[in-house]
C-alpha cells in the first residue's frame, strides 16, 4: 500500500472520491434548534408532546416591546400605528394570533347579560386615550414596569422550520418598518434561531481560517521546508472538505457545535502528519533513498496512527450513546469527519511525498532533543515515588473539588453576556416578568367534576399563590384567571374584584362560566374541562435555581394540595432543557463508559494483556480528574456542553498513550528488556508526543476566543486536559509500567 505503485493507486481512489463529491455538490446548511438538547429517553418529553397536542407549543412565540419614540406611550397616533401593525401581522400566513393590551377585552356582567369592553381605547381625531379599569393590572405583563413600552406577543404556528421561521420574522420586520415602528427589544424562537445561525456562520469561517493560519505557522516552525508545509496543508484541506461533504450528504445540518469541527479535524489530521513526518526526517538522515524512507516510515507507523485516529473517533462516536440529539449528532458527525481526515492522510500523503522532487532535511533539527529527554527520563526514574504521590494527591484533590461543582445551565448561556439577544431577554426579564415559559399541567381527579369545579379551582388558586411566592408577582394564566375575570365582570370591571370569588360569588357566575370557557378557555382548558394548565413567563433563573424552586413547590403540592381533587405535573420546554442539564452525570457516564470500554478492548487485543490495558487507561483518566479541579477554580459549572468535554478529552488524549505503548511493544518485540525499551521509547516518541500536544493545545486554544460558550469552554478545558495528558504520559506512565517487568517479559518470551 505504501510502495510507490501503491501510493499511486491510493491517490487515484482519492481523485475518484473528489470527483464523486464534486458531482453530488453538497451544500452547507446551518441550523440551530434548542429542542435538540431535550433528553429523548426522558418520559417527560413524551408527556410534553401529548400536552402540546392539547395546548400547543409553549415556545412558539415572538415578544416585541414597543415604545413611542416621539412622545407619550398612551398617544392616540402611536396606538393607532401599533394597532395597524398588529392587524397586518395577524394576516400573515404563519401567525396564529397576536395579543397585547390593544386586543384585551374585559367582560362586564349587567342585568342585560355579558358584554365586553376594550381595556384600552382611543380616538385618533380627538387625540384621546381611555384606559378602562386599572392600568396596574397589566403592568409588568402587557405594560412595562416603568410604563415606557407595550408588549406585543405574536404566536406563530407550532414547530416552524428554520427556513419558515426566518421568512416569517423577515415579514414581521418589514411590517414594523412600514409603520415607522422600532421595537426596543425582541425575543423569541424565530428571532433567536436566526441570530444564532448568523453568529455560527461567522465563527465557522473565522475559526476555520484562524486554524489554517495557525497550522501553517506550526508547520513552518517545525519543518522549515517547502515540502513540510505544502503537503500537509493540501492534505488537511482535502480532509476537511471530505469531512463536511460526508456530513452534509448523510443529511446532517451544521449545528451549534459544528463551529469547532474544522479546528478538530485540522489538528487531529496534523497530529497524525507530525508523527509521520518527524520519523520520516530521521529515516532520511540514515538512508540515501527517499522512496525507501517513505515506505519504511508509513509501514511502521500506519498501525499506531490508525489506532490513535480510531480511538479519537471512537471518543466522539461514544457521544452517540447519550440521549441528547444535539450530542448524538455532534458525536456521529465529528467521528465520521475524523475518519475522513484519516483517509485523506493515508491516501494522499504518500503519493505527494513520492512525487516531491527532493525532501530536504534541516541539519540542526535534532541537536538538543536527545540530551534533554535522556535527562528527563533519568529524573523520572529517580523520583518515581514522589511522582506517584504527587499525581495521587492532585487527583484526589480534584475529585473532591469536582464534587462541589454545581450543575447549572441557562437557555442562552452559549451566548456572550453582552450579545444583543442577551440584552433583549434581560429587558423582558426586568420589565415584563420574563421571557421563559413556565408550564404546569393540571388534571381533574375523582374528587371534582372538572377543573371549573369550585373545589378544584380553590386548589389551583393555592398553587398559584405558592408560585407567586417563589417567583415574585408573575402574571399567571390558568382556569382561575377565568373565574377572577368573571368576578371582576360582576363588579362592573372593578380591578379590586379581580380576586378568587367566595362561594356565593361563584354561584352567581356559574351560569356564565360556559360562555367564557368557550371564548377564552381553550388557552387553559381542554374541551372536556378535565385537563388544564398554569402558564406564565418567568426570567431564566438557571437549572440549579429552578430545580430548587420546583422541589419546594413539589413539597407544597404533596403537603397542601388535595390530590383527590386535582393532579399537578411540571412540563414545558424550559423544564425539559433543565432536565437535560440535570442529566449531565448520566450523559457523561454513558459517553465515558463506552469510550473506556472501546479503548480498553482495543488495547487489550493489541497488547494481549488486560492488565496492561488497564494501566493504559490510568494516565488518561488523570487529565479528566484534573479537569474537574480546574473547572472548580475557574468557576465553570456542569451543563450538557461542558460535561461532554470529558468524553472528547479522553478520546483525544489517549492518542499519546497509544503511540508510547505501541513503540514500547515494538522495542520489546526486538528482544530488549523493559528498562532499555522504556528508554528507547521515551527518546524516540517523546519529541513527537510533545510536538503533537503543542499542536493540539494551540489548535484548541484558538477556540477560547469564541463568543459561543460551548466553543469557548471546549478550547479552554480540552487544551488544559491535553497538557495534563502530556504530563501523565511522559512522567506517570513510565513509572507505573516499571512493576510490569515480569508481565512484559513473559509476553515476549524473555527469561
């Protein structure tokens, strides 16, 4: 395969593959859907899908806050323009409804029956505005707390695609511009998805370019030759193109974590090339035949490089065994992309090396390395006990500190704190009670006829009071809202009567409940009145604080709410996202467990010893433990996007251990004793391991500059883990291998 004729054949396969991809012309498609972070094996998701069938999605809305930049908010001209905008939006194809203070109708009960009056009315000719009832009722909900802006809530069709969402948001933007309106803040799925994708596209190109430039500089510094720069760059570019072409051809879109994939593919490919090229340079120094050197190096290193690439891809593939679609897709596509990079390295590199006229070698590239590594190994053997104590102490300390790290995630924690989306969401949190949906499912039990039974309503009202105690004065929509509204209507619209009715008041309004429930009840009640909801908007408090509040509310429900009258259950998209973050330990254990098992099996078959396989895992568990300690000191919390980094770090870090162990196995198979084999392995592979680690760390460090939280922490934590892995492989691994002398000698038939 690595002879000159074999290289020609391999290159022809690569050319054919390029032609096929060129014919198919895969087109990049970016997408962001936060629902991809829902745990699919959680029965709460299945329940929410049923809930969604009754009440619709709780997150398919757009919040717009408008203020009158030309004068008073309650100005007839401004309200008229806003009303025209709402009517135009209502007529859009993908819009279900529009709700604001301008659309609110309050029922009034009189001797002549039930009539409705607008909460807010205006006369454009007289320039008059009339507010019926109490304005305070709507402050912090439909009217900003500071009284400077009005909320318009646009409910769009459920589960719009990214393309339809972009189109609808564009149409809404055109409408407010045509009315000379400019929202002070915007928040909602169709807007957030578009902004996320725009930022993803910008960062994708930015980090691809930055990574290429970094690779170029590294190659120039290491090899200082044209062939040592041009050939790797060509191979890496082809590998990245193949990787993304395959990802797109299997129907996968470029999602949030795809931003870091070009960097991952480039540095994994370059790491393999560094191993080939550093050994090729040594071979060229001892032989005059370029062809012989190329063939020898690729034959010797192809197995260990294949194993390192395989274990890296398996580290990512193991994420497929989590229950989060976003993580499954990231693991699958990254694993496939790494394999495509490996094919590029294997199929193209030998051909280009054979075709290059002369492979010049710098004469001073190896001057200080052997002496340095020889002294380092000597100190490692002398201080072996101190090394064991040091690694054990730091590891145990890291485990202790890691146990104190909170599990906490936010809906927008991947965005920088100063991003316009964050600012807009913060505005809604401060002025309109929040932008995150809160959903609680209600069901009538045997102790009540339906949810409009007085006993059921009393229990719902108690639950609402508890929610307001925990979340503050949030605006709640529920079956109780209907009876409070009717109680207000019985008192001529007096806001002071917007309270839970007494038994007598309830009996007087019962004959009107049917009419009101038909007109407004669909928002909070099923058709048979047996199922309902409590719906509200709250700030994004984070999964940690929300889980604490939910526990308090659950305790209250168990102790104070009569389960024979109503049944209560948390649900909603925000709840599912929080559940995803809370499942990080399960997701991390799944990914790491699969990765450990696969690497252990590979190492076991390679070295014919399960004890050696276990030893191989030790220096690769150390970096993961030390990552815990680093996260504690940096204040990084556990969430889905940081928990998966342990699996990723393991898959990449294990490469150096495999290089070290395969070289050691080669030395031992040549009849050398363990001490001498360790020395030769340390000297021969030490430089390559250090170089590849520097490359990997430099490549991942670029991601630290990302504005996406997941990409930033990937760069920071993976870079640190690789440094920890380097220390474990070159310092700890030789020490823990020494007691295996008898096992190695037995395996290799030595006396």
